[in-house]
C-alpha cells in the first residue's frame, strides 16, 4: 500500500480524497495555489505545498510544480480528483516515468477515451450499443450531408476532442447542416486545437443514464449500478440520483453486465463511468469518463461502497475488495450540486460566507470544503458543496431532501439552493418524469 498520497486538487473533492486516505492510514499532501492558502484541504492534510499563483494553469494544472511537490514530500502516489489533470494522459505518463503512481487508469486508456471518435469505435467493438451516426470522422461538408441523409434529421455534430458540451451543434434540417458543421468545427478548433468532428442522430427526449464501473487492470471488472443525471443546464448536471426512476431491474442488470464485461475486456484499471442516453427502452453510449465523477456519492450511498478507497487499493495493485454478488444497492439517493451562483441567472457569486449551518441527521451527507468565515475565491469552479441524501425509497429520500434544504443555511453569497427548493416541490420531479431538456424548459418559463 502507498505510504503518502499527494492530492492534486482543491475544494470538496480534495477533502473527499483526504478522508479515504485517513481511513486507510495513508499520509496526505495537499497542494494549493496562493489563493487557497486558507482552504480546508490545506488545513486538514498532514503536509501542504504551495504550487503557484491563483490561475489554475500556473498551479493545479502545472505538471512540473506537482512533480516537484511529490519530490519534496516523498509522495509515492497522486490522486487527481476530477477536473484539472484527472483526464490528462500526459500527466499519467509523466508520473509513471518518474515512478510515482497515478491513482487512475493508464495513460493509454485515458487517451483512448478522450478521443470521442476512438472511444465510440472501441465501445461498439466491446459490444456496447452506440448512438447511430458516422463511422468516425466526417471530414467534409459533403460527407456530413450524405451521413445526415442516411441517418435522418435532426443530427448532432460533435467534436472528437469534446468536453463540457463545447463543439456540439444541432442541424434540424438539411438547411442547417452547413452552418452547424462549420460552427462545430470552429468551436472545436478554438477550444481543443482539434477540429475533427463526427455526426450522430440527435435524440429528442432521452434521459442521461450512466453506469459506475471499477476495474482491477487484470481483466476483472464490476459495475455498481446506474445514476440518472438527466437534470442538466447547458449539458452540466445539477441533480443526480440512483437508482434511475426510469429503469427497471431487467434493463439495469442487462446493461450492467454489458458494461462490466466491456471494462474487463479492455483491461481497464480504476473507477470509470460509461455514459448513455436512454430513450424508448434503448441505451446509446455517448462517452466514458476515466476518473471519479462529481456525482459518485449517490452510488456510494446506495451501495455502501467507498469508491475512493477502492481506487487507491486498485492503483496499489490490490484486488477490488468485493465481488459483483456483494454489490447489493438498497434504497434511493439524490445529490444536489450547491454552486456559488445566482439561482436564476447562474452568474458566479464568489465572496465571504458570513454564516454556515449544514444539515444533519440520518441518511444525510454533505461533501463540502466551505466553513463559516471562508471566502470563496473567484478563480475556480463555482461548486462549493454537494448535499447527498439517502432514504429507504424515493419518497422517503425526497422528504428528507426537502427537510435538509430547509435546514441548510449559507449566508453572504448567492447559491443555487432556492432552485433546489423549487425543484423538490415540482410534480414532475416528484414523479421522476424528466428528460435531459426538462430543466432548460423549466428555467425558460417566466417566474
Ligand atoms: P461532453 O463531453 O461535451 O459533455 P457528451 O457526449 O457527454 O459531451 O454529451 C453531453 C450532453 O449532450 C449529454 O448529456 C446530452 O445532454 C447531450 N447529447 C449528447 N449527444 C446527444 C445526442 N446524440 N442526442 C441528444 N443529445 C445529446
């Protein structure tokens, strides 16, 4: 087992990883920018190293500085959290070359899944159903027109290097294809320095359903069921739950078996998520994320399995500590992402938290790094915490969530709490009847 882990991240996820390290008896190193000197992860870690100025490019994304921090502290492994360098294949390769363990999959697996055209081809080869579309890159407008005609409008043009919904454009009719094709390419070139695009059938009212997987790198893999992340704004998830209100046991087991086998066949190591769109009883692969996800706690709440603990174990060469038969999800869990943002305009709202009171009680988990008196810096993501609630069934979970949303107090900044207080009272949410467009429709209605 590792003796010292450097956590290459900040905020709630740095704390989350720290907790797993402590429970495994592993020493921790926090890294921070000058803007984060007062952050909770710095205070709670055994050691800390300042790695640069506020800008993420100069600190949390600065590979030479992170290597130096490993060297100085003698850390033998790095946990990247999510975001920042977590899906950077070069970082994984460089650590390996320096004989430092990367707690995540191999650089090659990260690279493979980071290229969405390659990822889709690989998924199809492994027996995972994919969205109908082009066989790889669509290099010219003529090709785009031909493929779109074959699969039928509306179609979606997507960037191979895509992420965060960038480089994605819909063409409703043949009249739109020229514009959609050129803007998707231009956006992809600007955002990723790679303008390769591919084409997919645009699904009108799917749900976003993803499966959590865990592989040991030696051909064994397990799935931990699904999460429903259909409530999205601009392709960003804000509410996640497990199990999905839309799946039955048969569909869950069938898809779970397919993804676990695929991940095993790939020889994948560590935690990963296979994302699908789900419409009319069919699953369509969209991408695989080769890291821990923001929403992993909902899976932990229903399975009672610590995913970060398993990531660390697997990275150290140990076996996964349980078998597929031991995964016995029970009850229901919902996560709300608490962002320091205006609940209506979503404009960032950094600043000082003058009063903070988290909710508590049975089945309640708050993953956050904020505290009373903490000042949220303006340089990073606006996620300040996650409220995760578990109940024996969805009704109990929703009642508990409502109770927690009434209990939590965060003063001094604007947060997305009022939005969640409205959502728990909405009939469609109570019924679990929502697709990936529900939230945008809801937000576009006048108050
Ligand atoms: P990114 O990596 O940019 O996040 P994804 O492929 O994961 O891109 O897609 C993000 C979101 O875009 C999905 O959750 C879904 O809301 C929407 N989306 C992606 N592909 C399709 C499709 N073929 N039809 C309809 N919506 C889609």
